[in-house]
């Protein structure tokens, strides 16, 4: 898995993609792209295309998480989102990448999401 991601992951993600976790991640990725990788392309296009709504019109709470070792999402993008979504909170976490952040902070992220649904 580390080799498959190539330059898309930094040291934090390389460290976590190992053993059983790497096998599980590979299985999920194969399943997600079994029919097509159009979703991945759509996700990447979100960096450069209009989303079809005004971010300034968002009135619900928004939490943005990103690690400082994230090579998949430009740091400028999370900062731009935080600047354009009123009241949003950017949690920029030192020492984490795109994958390691989610794995390490999964409970906190999910707890935060559940609180927003109440």
C-alpha cells in the first residue's frame, strides 16, 4: 500500500500503513474502485471547480481536520475552506497525514460529528 500511494503520503501515513491495517486499507480501496475511479477524480476536481453553492451561505457548524504531513490535500485548501465557511473551525494537527489523522483521531472526529447531528 505504501508503494501504491507513492508520493501522495508522507512519513506519518507511511508509518501507519502496515500489517493488518494495510491489508484492510487495500481491501477497502479495491472495493471502492472496483467499478470505477470516477469518485476519486470527482474528489480531486473539487479543489479547482465550483461546488454549486456558496460556502458563505453555510449556517451549520463545520469542523475541518487536517494533518501537517498531509500530501493529498493542499494545506492551502483547508485554510481556504476555513476562511470561506462562516464559523468553521480548522483543526490543523502537527505530526499527522491524511490517513494517520483519521486513524488516530477517529473517535474524536466521530464524536464531533455525532454532536452536530443532535
